[in-house]
C-alpha cells in the first residue's frame, strides 16, 4: 500500500494495512476481561524479562504444552505428571502438584496453593487472587517468574 504522503511503500505501511484487513476478517475471540487486565499488567511491568512476558501470554492464552494438551495430539505422550503421576493440566502443573505447592509455600509470597479458588478455563482467576490477596510486595513479576521457573 502506498503512503499518502510519499508514494513509497514501506514495511510499516504494509504491516498496518495487513493488520487492518486481518482484524476485519477475523475479529478477536472472546478473551475474559480478567485475562486482558493481567496481560496489561505484565506488558506494562518493566522488571519482567521478555521471555517471562511471552510465557505469561502463552499461559493465559492456554497455549502451553502441558502433558494433557500434548497427549490429545500425540497419543504416545503420557498425559500424567512425571513427579506424581496425576494428569498434568495447567492447574496441576502450577498449583496442585506437590512440587509446585512446596515452591509456592517456600517463595517470598508464602502461598498456600490449596487455598486458591477452583479453576474454570485457565489460571487467570488464581493469578488474580494472588495479586489481590497477596502481601504488598507481591508483584506480577514475582508471580510469573515463579511460574516460569516451575
């Protein structure tokens, strides 16, 4: 697409045109407002490393390769947790597994993961609960850094 002011095609003007056309063809899916709010905090936080931000986006958009998700695609992959043998979904991996529970309790947050609300579709309600009810030093960067390390 040509820019109106210069008659020169640039990468920026081409990207804008493609983005507008793509958004018109495929409107964004329904993303829970809580997920959007958490992602805004993640992207705005300058202390979070880019790889942890990408991880947070994948986690909240249900795009991490947990054993249960991979097992649906490749049936030869075991869908159970390698540490405890229970089915490994997002909630189990990050909050219910005995290893994850120990990590959260030993963290600066001192979180008892069994006290978190039950999960619906994704972990955004648990993350929001940690952000709201955690100690004052609890930040988005600490939460997602712990989750990234798990």
